[in-house]
C-alpha cells in the first residue's frame, strides 16, 4: 500500500539548468581539490582502493569527479521502509509526498510554556498519537523527546525506538550514537522491519568515525541512509546561499561515494540541515526565508540527479508559543518545500527550534499536513468536472447548484474536512464555548489516548525487544558509557514508567 499524497503537478524550479550545473561542478571541484576529512582507517582504505588520493596523516581524501559521478548514478531514485504492519510500508520517492514526525528535546507545558525532561510515559503517548494520525507516515520515536527523565543519554535513542515499536505499527526512523545503531538494527531485524537512518555530514565536508561506522552497518544491509549536512552560512559554511549549497552538495556527494563503494545500489536520501544564522546572536534560523530557499535549491538538485530528499523546512520555528507565528512558520516552510519537490517532510510536533516536542502541536501540525496534502491532490479536469452540461441545465441567475447530484457527489469526494480547525460560523463558535484551536487540539489528544492503541507486539516480539535493550545496557556499562551513578535512577525510571496499557477494544 502506498501511503501519502500524490503530487498532480510538476514541482516549482528555483534554479536554471546552468545554475544547477554550476553548483554540482563546484561541489566536484571541492571534493577533487580540497577533499573530505575522513580519519576512519577502514573507509580510507575503501576510498584509496577506488582511486581516491588519501592523506592518512592529515585525514584528507580527495575524490575524483568521475568516481563521484559514477557512484551518483547507482543511487536508487526511491526506497522502501518496511513497517511492523506491512500495510503501512512506505516508499519514499517519485510523485508521492509523505510526512515524518518532528523532533524535540523536552516536553512543552502549554500552561507555562516551560520545557522539562519528558517521562517515558509521555514519550509513549507521542507514539500512540502519531500512530493514530493519518498524515504521520513515518515515525521518529528516537528523536521525540531526546531528553528523557532519568534515562542516560547513551540509552535514550534505543529506549525511544523500543517505545516506537511498542506503540506504533508504522515505519520507524533512526540515527546513530556510539554503536547504538547496531542494537537498533538487531531490534528491527527481530521484528521483520527495516529502518532508514539519518547520519551527519559535519560541516565543512567531514565525517566522524561514529558516523562512518553507522554508514557501514546500514549500507552493508542495503537499508537507506540519509546524508544530513548542516552548514550555516557565514559560520560553518560560506556566507552566500549558493556557497552553502555547494558545500552541502559536496558533503552529500562524498557520502554517496562511500555508501556505493560499500554496497552498490544502497539507497541514499538527503536530509539537509544547512541554513543561515542570526546576524546578531549567531544561532541558527530554521524558519527564515533564506533557509527555506536553500531547501528549495536542494530539492531541485535532488530531483535533477534522482535522489530522494527529506526536508526539514517547517518542522520547527522560532515561536515560543503555539501562536500565529508558530503556525505561519510551519505552514510556509512546509508548503515551500512541498512545492519544490521534497519527498518526505519532517513536521508533526517539533517546537522552538528542536528544543521542545508536544502532542498538542503534533495534532495542530497534522492539520497543516492534511491541508497541504489536499492542495497537492489538485483537481481532475475532464468532461464531468468541467460541468458544462450542468451549467447549461441550471442556467443563469437566479439559480442554484445546491441540490444537484453532482454537487453532493463532489462535496463528499472533493473537500477536505478539518481535524481541529474551526470552519463554523462565529455564532456556532460562541455557542460552543469560544474554544481556541490549542484547546481543541488538546481535546483531540485526550480522545486519541483514551481510544487508540496500535496492534501490540507479540510476546515473542516483546521479549526480543527487551533482550536487545538488556544487552545494550550491559554493553554500555562495560564500556563505561553508562555509569554506575546513572544506573540506579535509570532502573527506577523503568520500574516507575507506568507505560500505557493496551486497550481491549482497540480497533482503529
């Protein structure tokens, strides 16, 4: 089954063919002349055997343009993520648009707008709500609340992924952290699913050993890996937006070369996190129009060279409340990205530049996704929809189409129905208690948590997840990455988690 929204019209171009070629050639020149910083011995040897010039002492690897072009041609134009419920499998690429849960560090208190570490139960509730929302096509269990109360940092990604598998049947997204990916892979394999993994390209054009180890693990399996470059104009990338794009593309091309030399045909996606910084305070601006434009350039490059692209435009902004600014930043960012051809869009739930995550915002963002999806669908143009005979039959004013069969038909099949937005009259709103959209979204969250549960793991699957978690805990204790000081509160947090129980009559 192919979920998502079908784009009926061609994406908007923001660059000419000459400009696309200039960015691509600029990136190849950087790789050939300056190279990529790679100190990972196994990867150095792989690249050297393929004809790259490797300075092992300096950690610089210069990549010939011909090799980069050859590897680029072997990247598939789409890839599939296998879900726990195979009906929920998602293929990323082509003319389909999908949405991915957003990410954030801490729980958002909508009464005080303060941020705090989330509990394991609150994390589980994010998975329940995401599983219930039809426009959350891919789950991001590990990045929803990356600050879990009393859970050591080294285990947060794995505990998050386990919650994702417990409370959702949808595809899962992952990352990497000090070998955590090896446990995540084993957890997924035991459940018969796949993961796609987001792996950093450090700006400018560098790869850490941890990132490369993760690339090897996923590429050897043929599972999709996303290159995630994150240069900032004037800070870790050149000041001009075009220069940011050249550097980002150079990092992406080096990433592609590595994956294809490991395993030809490995799916590679691009998840750009590059953008601009505030001129006064020098922090990143994820919702600035210049950042959106860099995403538009990236989207067109990926379309030109047949690479699936995930865009973070709109997944978070600068607003500190769920207000007009928050909605504006998210909606404009997502629509810009959708219109310029991105395939997968990080959206639901992220807040305040990744500092927070909220179930209420997850529902509010679901409304944005639904509206955007309906826009992409467009409308068919044929004899029926042109309705010339209908117009001739009804005639000129005074006349009405209200009672016509064709009108009733298209009111059902051609109209978007809002999830929490108020499309009623002002009189109806007053009679209903003058509820704002945040209140209605909270009510929707409460209803989902009371009524929805995904099909639970079997006893065997649950035991497998727990076994992998236990092995990971002991591994990190043995390596010293999970300290004895962290152990006691961690165990207490697990015992007191009070995770949501299955619902006897969960059928939705």
